[in-house]
């Protein structure tokens, strides 16, 4: 079936086909980037769905390239779509801020005030007395949603601009460690899509 009947063949070959390849490549690489993120989080439902759509779009794009092997514009559209898809996928992941992170704070000053500020905002943490290379320090551990990470960092910096902190991704967190509202959302979701944990 000729979708571009009546359109100048030159425009189809050098503009429309490359543009479609570019857009298809952006979509499939964006989905692929997000799929990898969901896999790293241990997701068992969204990742396979993204993979299905990703491969379907990829097949459409590669078919157009194979049918236009003499068209250099198709190659550039393929490469440009791949690059743009990576960028867009990472930007979407940053906006979604999926998952949780563990925040470690090391401060020489007494951590009581910082603990009070964080707990008053609803954050739960564990505090330890430790010894550093320059003497005694306070060590704080806490797990927060990535969407809240900026707020936590602002609290830490406001308390002590010189406090040392590190942030790492967490693959999964038990329901008992999650804020109550997130635990409720997770339980309501699994009610519709029950998943059995592997032994």
C-alpha cells in the first residue's frame, strides 16, 4: 500500500522517510532507556511492556532503513534518532525521579539539630557516633524517594554547608521502611496486578 501516493518521490525519499525513521528511533531508544531503568529497579510489569513496544517500533524503523539502503539521509536519521532518544530517555527518567536513594551524612558538628529538622519533615533516619580521621563525627543514614532528594539536600546544606554527604540508588525497599502513603499506593497497585516473589 502506497501511503505517499501523489507526493513527490524526492520529498518522500529525502524528507518524509528520514523524518519517520528519526521519530521512530527517538521513541524506541527512549523506551529502551526507560526499560533499563525499570529493570534496574526490579520492576516486573512495566519493563516487559516497554520492551514489547520498543522492539515493535524498532522493527518498523529498521524495515524502512533496509528498504532505503541507497538513501544516506536514512542513516543520518537513524543515528540522530538514537542520540536524541538517549538524551530524551534520561531527561524523562530524571523528571520521573523513580525509586529511592540512600543518603549518608557525615558531620563534625552535633547531629541533633539536623536530626530534629529531618524528623520534623517526616523523614526517618538512623544516627551513629563514629570516628573520622580528624576526630569524632556523626553519621546519619536515611532512605528517601528521589523526588524528595532536593528537599533533603537543602535541609542538610542549610544546617551545615560543610557537611559531607553521599547519595546512592537503592533497588528496593521493604514496605515497612516506606512512608505510609507510598506503602498504601504500592499495596493498592499489587491488588490489581499481584506478583509472586521468586524463591
